[in-house]
């Protein structure tokens, strides 16, 4: 596979039609799902030995939310990333524990 094939493949994957999903309607409400798509490609080689090289391509997609259309009103409903919420809760808990530990040590030194 040539590097231009990888570049062309990356262009075909990362386009607006891949970001927005197929709209669907139920009970007069239209929902258009949306995602974040990130990607990259890279390669390298030797001019003297064209076969002595390599290339790679990667894509990552995450739900971003959805546009909700009710009559003449359009609203954005963000997607909830539960893993990120749990991770942030853990980080806050760890910081709180270290802060409580420092406070207890400071109080114990005064006595």
C-alpha cells in the first residue's frame, strides 16, 4: 500500500457524513446523533530501498451528543461519558484524601 492510498483512506473516513449519524424520527421528534472523530496517519521509508518502510493509520470515534428537533426548536443534548465521570470522581477523592492527610499531620505536629 502506498502512502497516498493511506492519505486517501483517511480522507474518506474523516468526513462530515461520518460525524453525523442517520437522523431518526419518533413521535414528531427528530434526533441527529453526532460523534467526535479523530485520526492520523504516518509513514516512513528509505529512498534507496522503497520496500524498507512502513505506514500506519488510526481513527478514534466517541459519541458527542445529538441534535434534537421538536417542531421549530433545535436543542443540543451532550452525551454523558460515564467513564470520565467516574475517573474525575476518583481524582477528586484522592486529592481529598491527601488534603485530609496533610491537615491531620499538621494538627498532630502542633500538639
